[in-house]
């Protein structure tokens, strides 16, 4: 029983068995990790698809809102061209001298100037509305992404 060759054979068998078990356990862990990675990737793709749908819906809503602003701009410019939309007339506190003659003035130029002014004001207001719509849409999308990321971190 004290034969050295028997002890060497037993030691080799134990080391071999341990090496095999270590390799089998390692391979099992690799397989488990691969399955977990696949599951997490599938969840991530599903979340990406869900967010892509939300993004399309938000972009469509933004486009519709911008189209509505442009339609309103076109209508207001048409009203300005027709003379329905005018600048308010202000009364000036300055009085003219009694010796001054009031000429008829060029009402066509004044009218055209007023219409152009109204059109420019409508354009400025429309640009502002469009910028505000874009900003609000950007803020909303940022907050949604922030909530989605923060949910995943917790």
C-alpha cells in the first residue's frame, strides 16, 4: 500500500478529476453568461423598439404642430394682404400747429408698408412658435430618455 507508484497514480487521478471539474464548471459558467447576455440583449432591443415607436409618434406630433403653425401663418398673411389684419391705430399726444396743412399723403404706400409690417410680425411670431414647439418636444424627449435610463440604473 505504500507503493510510490500507487500514490502517484492516485494524485494524478485526483488532479485530473479536479481539472476536469474545473473545466466543466468554467464551461457551464460561460454558457450561463452567454444565456444572460442574450436575454439582456433581447430586452434592450425590445426597449429600443418601444422608444423608437414613441419617437416616431412624438416626431409626427411635432410635424403636425409645425404644420398647424405654418397654416396659421399662411392664413394671417392672407388676412394681411386682404386688409382684414391691420396694425392698431394709435393716437399721438402731439398736436400739429394750426398753420400746418395736412396733405392727403400716399395712402397706397402707407397701406403697403403696413401690410408688409404685419407680414413681418406674423413671420417673427411664427418663427417663435416653431422654436418653442421644437424646444418643448426636445425637452419632453430628453426627460423620457432620462427616466428610461434612470429606471435601468436602479
